């Protein structure tokens, strides 16, 4: 496919004409990988969606295909069809691929609870990473090795989440649970070319809960580094909610805390990836134009803050079109209207958020 140039800035509300600069091209000019999460079954069955992903994304990640549960129908079986399809699609369209994820507390197989014990957990985890990471070694831009390991309300030392892996593989070091150390060391051994990422949410805003969670995440990264555990990047999921600080409080404000966290990661020698951006509109009134404007303002404001730091080397939205967003089934609006949270609306026309995202990329400095 011929990539769009930057001749024509375009405008919201219609399909993107071929001469309108795409997200991937805008990103590439700044040394920033811009892309999105996809769902392989829609790439297969919805050609317009597949074309939009091919056109806009320089990097892709599947919402589910590389997670433990979807990959592992039983302790001895692997299901690679969807993940293989993703890698083929990406190769055809000259896109990079992110791996999401080796370790998470959700989407683990139904057999996990009865099969995995403290006695076999390390072997199960290592074998999984060897098998999956090994299959795609050399073809993965970055792996979310561990996803969402911090949950302060679980009240464990270090703020760790009482996940299935934490329960069977806590280890003796309260600062870095054994499963995290094992996962990162194994991932590095199996795919030395992949950037290894710790990925989390709820660390973007300026309210008290986000400030505390951010501190716990940064402490984990520092403790990993001081123990020689290989970690290359912080993944900031960036599931945001539109609204104003004045109306709703500091959990709707993205600014100084975000900048400080990214700067701290940079000083630690880490890269930063914005891995799952979308903007929940459930606090906004029904009016479409007003909603779109507020969502776009959140995209623009957040990205101007985050992209100001050259440690940020990738930006992915969690989906590309409102047609398939998780927010519409998982975070329903009170009025039941579909969420308008992504750069393209449910008709796959460019929304104001597309232009806000692209303009923020255009306005960012060049990364090395
Ligand atoms: O978008 C994903 C959705 O399709 C899955 O059903 C869901 C399962 O819990 O996971 C969603 O993706 C999540 C991601 O893996 C981790 N961060 C939060 C994302 C949204 O829930």
C-alpha cells in the first residue's frame, strides 16, 4: 500500500483521503512509532477495518491473541493461529509488532487454578515464555513482560497485586516478586532483541491514588534495576477519561505528575511507551460535537505533555475505531450511547481526536 504523504491536513467527519498525512507517517517523521491495538478476527472479517489499520499504524498489538489464556487451551497445547495472522499482517504492511503480554492477572486459562502450584509454577512460566517468546523471537518490537502487577488496595508490601502468579511465586524478596524476576530474565534470554516493558494503568493523572500508584511502579523499576533484572521501558497505558479538573477533580488532570514520571524513567535509562491510549467519554453530555471536542482536547493536552519528553518512543491507541472499542461493552455510558473514544468513529471516519493526535505528534520534537 502506498503511504499517505503530508500534503493535505484533512478535516474531521469523513474518510481520510489518501493525501492526508497518516498517524504512522507523522510519527515516523518524528522518530516516534505510532499505531494501535487490533483484533485479529476483525482484521480477517472486516476489510475496511483492516485497510484502516494498514494505513494508519506503524506498530500493532493484538488486544488478546498473545495473552496466556488465549494461547493455552490446555497445559500441553498452544493456539498460535491468531498471533501468527497478526505477524503476517504486520509483515505485509511493514508494521512493527508489540507482544502483550506474558504475565497478567486476567485472561489466564481456566486450567490455571487447578494445575499451577508453587511446585510447578516456575517451570510453567519459563516454558510459556520460552515457547511463545521463542516462536516470535527477533520479530517483536517490545514485550509487555508483566502487565498491571501493582494494586495498592491489596495491601501487600511493595503494593503488589495478589494475582494468581503472585500467590504461587511470591519469592523471598518483598521488593521484587519472584515471578516478575523470572519473567523478565527469561524474556531477555529468549528474545534478546525485544524491548522489555513493565506496563500499567492508573499512573497518568494528578490525583492522590495515581500519585501513590506511580510511586509504587517507579519503586518496582528501581528495585529491578538495582538487582540487575533486565527492564528497558515503562508502558504507560493511558486509558484516560475526558472531563475537567474544575468539574471532576485532579483525576481528570494530566500534567506535572506525568511529566515527572516520564523524566524519572528517562534518567533511569528507560524508554517510555504510551501503550493503550483511549479517552472514555462517560462523564460528557450526549451531544456528539461537544463530546468529540472534549475527547479531542484530552488527546491533544495529554499528548502535548507526554510527547514533550523524547524518552517516549511509541504511541498506540487501544483500537483505531469506535466500532470495536472495549469501552462500549466494559465502560458503558449511563445513556447507553456508544463511546466516542478513538481517532476514528464507528463509521471509520476521522474524528477530531485523530487530528488532535496527529497534530500533537507533528508538534513533538524529533527523537533520537
Ligand atoms: O481490550 C481487551 C479486551 O478485548 C479484553 O476482553 C480484556 C480482557 O480483560 O482486555 C482488554 O485489554 C486490556 C489490556 O489487555 C490491559 N489493559 C486494560 C485493557 C482494557 O481492559
